[in-house]
């Protein structure tokens, strides 16, 4: 019995030794290795996410092996005439402004009550008190002088007065020309996008990147919303779809100002036309967050001026938007307003009110969730939308 036990131990040792010499190739492969990534070993570093995923044959990580179709670059729609294409969305959002005004103005003899109803309609559509009173006064005068009988004339009169209120003389072009530096070389234009939470900033940066690509410009995106990791991913996805690179940091809570700076620097290196910087949503009454926004702007402007600071306002928030607008403008000197979600509100009059409040023009409007549903603002097309023109 003792001998049998010794033989058993020897046999186990011999089998174990033999197992060590079995060639490695015969062992099963480990497929679940974590992705080797420079950015991940140093989470504080800012990385540039290429516009298209790598195509080299790498065994891992699996996410790089997505079907080629996912990496296909889309061709955005041309920007010309977008406002006209999308204007019916203003009418479809149930905007009662144009149709209600036309209905009242078409009445035979306009009474005091009728005029009050007109003013009320304007206020409900968020036109703002002063502009609403101005419009009523002008309409009253026109009606007194000309008298209005046929509906076409009423419509034309209202159209003219609304256009006057929206102010066709405002310069709504985006300042996207490259800046000439002291040494004579050109630097990319820098655009910062700011606003409270959920207004549509990231979506607007994504859509604007498409506008630029459609206009044959080369943008770079900067994901300076470092509050949530998902924010930079959201922006990167927008960029990838049209072959645009995004500068980001994968470290949650990284300094947004340095990401913004890196984006500008990358824009210089790549000789990009425009650097678009997305920022985190912040409430205008949080002083710390507003200070941070000021810092992002200061740091991003170290290499040159910021050409545009676009304030994104959600049109459905009505008068609240005006309060936000004022505070943001004091902190970062807003140069243009992007009014989003105009497709989902009957309050198109906010265009008039916000321009009055800030003295800066609405330059772009969001009229839907589609990738190309952002339009350069055009006064005539906007008013036609309000009046329900097809
Ligand atoms: N209908 C409609 N939805 C819009 C429009 N613009 C943006 N949205 C939607 O609004 C939601 C919020 O958009 P985001 O771009 O994530 O907003 P954000 O301001 O970046 O949000 P935070 O970064 O969290 O502050 C998304 O569901 C968008 O699709 C628009 O013009 N019309
Ligand atoms: Mg965002």
C-alpha cells in the first residue's frame, strides 16, 4: 500500500512536468482582454478621437471591428433654403400667432375688444410687452389710414409689420472667417456654445458641424462638457458621422477650460477653419458655474479671439429664457442666439423678445430633432412660417 502511494505522487509530478512543455499554441486563447489604450492609462490626458474608427486589423478591442457601414461618412444637406424648407414646422407646431391675428384683423369693424385680443395673442406667443404694444399701435394706425378690407391686404400688412419687428437689418451671419494673426498666418475661427441644461447645445454643435461640412469648411469639435462622460461621447458621435474630429478628455470632471484650449490648439495644428466648443449646461444663478464659463472663454482665447459665443435657448421655456439670456450675456458676452425646439412651441414670438432683451440677433433656429434641422435664421421665411404660408 505504501509503495502504491509513492508511485501515485511520482505519476502526478511527471504529468505536471509534461504539461509545462505542451506548446503554448495549443492552449485556448484569452479573448476578453481589456482594450489597450494610451488614453485610458493616463485618464487626465486629453485625447483626440479620430473622425473615423481605426481600420487596421487589430484583434481587440471588439468595438473597433464594427461593420464598415457604421463608419460611413454622411453628406449633410446644403444649408441654403433650409429655413424655407423647415418653416412649415413653425405652423405645424400649432402656432396660433399668425392665424389668430389674421382672423381678428379680418373682422369688419375692429372694436377695442378686438385690439385687446390682438395684444393678448401677441403676449401669449411671447412677443414681449413693448414689442406687442408697438405692433398694435402700428396696426391701428395702418387700419385707420388705409382701412382694410380684403384678406390678402390684411395679410400683407401683418407680414410687413412682423418683419419690421423681427428686424431684417440685423446681421445674422456667423463670424466664421479665419483670424489673421500678428505674424500674418491664419488661425481658425473659434465658436463657443453656452446655455442652461438640456437646451440643445450639444445637438446644436453637432448640427452646426454638419452645416460647416455642407459649406465645405473643416471644423474641429471640443468637448468641454466634462461633467458627464456621456457628453463627450454624444459629441464625438455627431462628429464621426460627418468625418469631423473631436478633442475630448475621458476623465469625468477634467478641467473644461483645458479641453477647450486643447481643441483650439488642435485647430491651429490642423489648419482647421472653425473650432466649435461645446460646454456643460449650467444654471445662470449658480455663480461658481458661471465663473467657470468665464474661465473657459478666457483660456480658450489665449491663442486668439473667440469669434462667436452662441447662447442656446429652448424656445419652449418662454420668458425664463430671457432671464437666462441676460445673465449669460453678462458673463460671456453673447454674440448670437440659437433658438431651439421652435418646432415644438406656439411661442415663436420669443425671437422678437430675446433680440430686444439682448440686442443680439437670433442667428440659428432648431426646428426638429433631425440631423439637418438647424437653419440659419431668415426673417422673411420665419414670418411666413408664423403666418402659416406653405
Ligand atoms: N424637437 C426638437 N428637439 C431638439 C432640438 N434641439 C435639440 N433638441 C433635443 O433636445 C434634447 C437635449 O439636447 P442636447 O443637445 O443634449 O442638450 P444640451 O443643452 O447639450 O444638454 P446638457 O448638455 O445636458 O446641458 C435632445 O433630445 C435633442 O434631440 C430642436 O430644435 N427641436
Ligand atoms: Mg450637452
